[in-house]
């Protein structure tokens, strides 16, 4: 029994090392293909639209309600210590340092990331990727590289939008519903947020963008070998794995980056 457990652990470890190596090679080759990509600006603009503009309503809705909840819960916590005037500080730092980049990334993974994994999975399943490579087109440069560049634009922009609508949600909850003076709230926000907080927010957002987009692209691009199934089931399994692994990667990277900035 012990030997079987050791063998199982060894196979799992080797599988993780192999997949990590394959992913690293995939990511490196996609970046290296950027200079040779045809019609790169047009494809980047299209990727920005697919990842950014389409997801704006989701980011705005989640951001508003996150701010509302932070304002409500923060007020009741601070009121125990007679510090209601610090509500703006609590809401702004919670959003800028943690919640905006993380929740925006998770929303983008759920909508744009899953769509990317499914699209590439279908293209692999219908041999469109093989057709591109047969015609001499670098499939990584054509399908993946523009999305990585777009992620560096979209994720920080969406995190910034999340912060703005979240702050207004916190103001709505604290000022209109709970009686906190709006001037006190916004003054606390202005005093609390510093350059290093914004730097941490946008660093996290850009890192999450590269990480999640590359993971989703990798899962979809290799849908035929990342699943024991075939056809539509392979696409479905790859999309599910892409969302799960990307979400885990966001949380792990969030802890790592927070440890560096703290």
C-alpha cells in the first residue's frame, strides 16, 4: 500500500512539473511571436473589445454592490469604536489594495476567460489551428499574443473602473443610507489613498491579466490533450479547468504580491 501511495504521489508530481514546463514554453513562445504577428494592432483592438467592453456591465454592477456592502459593514464595525468618519478610509483601501483587482480579475475570468478557452478549444477541435499552421501562420502569435497584450490594458482599466464605482457605492451606502457626512467620507478617501496603493492595485491587475489570459489560452489551445474526453466534452472540460485554475492563480498571486508590497 505504501509503495502504491508513493507511486501515485510521484506520478502526480511529475505531471505537475510537466504541465508547468509546457505552460511556461507556451507562454514564452506566445510572447516571442508578438513581433512577427500580422495585423497586430487590429487584433489587439479586437481583443480589448472582447475582454474589456463586453465585460463593462458586469464590472460596474459588481463594483457598485461591493462598495455598498463595504459601506454598510464598515459603518457598523467602525460605529462600535466611534470612528464612523474613517469609513472612506476603510472602503477606499479595501477596494484599491485588494478587492478591486481581485474581484475584477475573477469576473473577467468568468466571462472573457471562459469564452477564450472555449473559442480556442473549438478551433482546436475543428482543426482550425492545424489549418493555420499548415498555411505557415504562427498560431500562437495570431490567436494568443494579441490577447496577452490586451490583458495588460484591460485588467488595470477594469480594476480602476471597479474602484471608482465601488467608492461611489460606499458613499451611497454610508452617506445616503447611514448618515455619514459626504465631505468627511471623500476627504478620508483622498487622505487614505497613496501612490503606493495605486501601484499595488495596477501591478496586481496587470499580473492577473497576463496570468489568467495565458492559462485560459493554454487550456483552450491544448483542449485535445488536457482532457481525457474528446470533441465537445474536451472543450467543456478545458473551459472548466481554465476558470478553476485561473481563479486559484489569482488568489495565489494576490497573496504573493501583497506580501511583497507589505
